[in-house]
C-alpha cells in the first residue's frame, strides 16, 4: 500500500474513543472521593457524601445521554469501510486519547480534591460519575452494534486535536465493518481469545 495514496484512511472505533476516558475518570474520582472524605469540610461528611451521590447520578446520566441523537444519525448513515481503510488498534486509540487528556485529568483530580475541603467527597464522586457515564454510553453503542451486526468506525482525522469528540461538528459520518473486524468487541472492550487452555 503506497504511503502517498490519498484514498488511505485511518479509522478508529467510535466506542473505543468514547470509553477511553472512562477508566481514568472513574479511578481518579474514587481516589479523590476516598481522600476527600477525610476532611470534615464546611458541610460535614454526611452532607458531602449525599451531595456527591446525587452528583454521581446526574453526571452519569448527562454524560451517558449527551449527543446520542448525533451518534444515532451517523450510525444510520454509516458507509462500508473500503479496502484502503486502515483499522486502528484499540490500544492506540485509547493511548492517544489519554495522552492528549492527561493534564485535564490531573487538573480534574486536583479540583476534586480541593472541593473536598468545602463538600467532602463530592468532587470525586462527580468525576467518577462522568467516567461511569462514558462507560454506559460505550455499552449503549455496543448494543447498537450488536443489533445491527456491524462495528462503527470514525476517520482519525475527523477527531478533535485531543483525539476525542467522535460526534463533534467536524464528523461527517461513520464507516462500518463486520462484527469480527479489529481487536475490540462491540462497545469497545478488549477482544478476548476464543482459545481455551
């Protein structure tokens, strides 16, 4: 395959990009909530934890349902990937997103810890809720992929400069492949070997 061939397009799995931030947000949130419950704060621990639980639920719901209409529209109009399209590995897509967002994640952790001095644990639970929302959105995409018996991909050059936003304004549509393509299952999880010892 010639490098100069303009038809060659790198494709990243939509669900993998969506769930790339789920694990770091969840674990940073759990860490911030665990540390954040130590100081009594202004509101006291009980109120802080109750407020955090409410924020967790709200964040998970908002992140999970955000832009679903756009995802659905692109999925309906997905065109079959061509022979010149190059499927990006799951690890590469995840690593690109996390590297590009690493300072945002550190800043979010710092803000969650700082917020604990006012409302204990609430900031961490908010961050963990956002991570949970991303995981729920990826799972929703996975159910759609299984129902349609396709995997959804996005051109890498249509992602934003931080390798995210698979439903952003620059995105004109998705590509599709068979369910066995690539190294990630529907929903973006790592594909496990079918061979048992």
